[in-house]
C-alpha cells in the first residue's frame, strides 16, 4: 500500500502542520523554520531534529508509520516526546552548529 504523505525522510512540506503540536517555544521554532530559506541552516536543522525524533532512518515502506504518513507520524512523535519545549529548543540549537560543521567539512574537501 502507498500513502502519498509518506517520504523517505521527513519532508519540509509537513513543517507548517506541526505549529500547534506543542507550546509557545515550539511554535516559535516552527515559525522560524517556515520562514527560513529552503536550503538554510535553520531549515536543515529543523529537518534533522525531526528525522531523529521520528526515527525516519528506520522507517520502511511497509511499516505502520509509513502507512500513516509523515504528517501523522511527526505529530505523534511530538506528542510522545517526554521532554519540554525548552528541551526541543535545545535540540534545535544543537542541530544548527552541527549542520554548519557538516557543510564546512564538505566545502573544505572540495577546495
């Protein structure tokens, strides 16, 4: 079975649907990710934390998560997250320099 809402990794198109899943601090992070350019560090950091929270790397086409779709999976992952919104913000803040370091490493290798 194929669900048109299922992608290989967390898709950016789902970001706006997550705005009201948590509190004010989370909403601020989502708005920041929505406003960011498509290939910006901020948007990529948001995608990275969602891939990690959702377990996208271990999702397969025939799994229950995939059958539900990325939007439902992401919303459930956020509801099940036991930490606070401040902890989610900390994960996001940690992901931003991680993305920057990754790109620095790649660009140094091409010089």
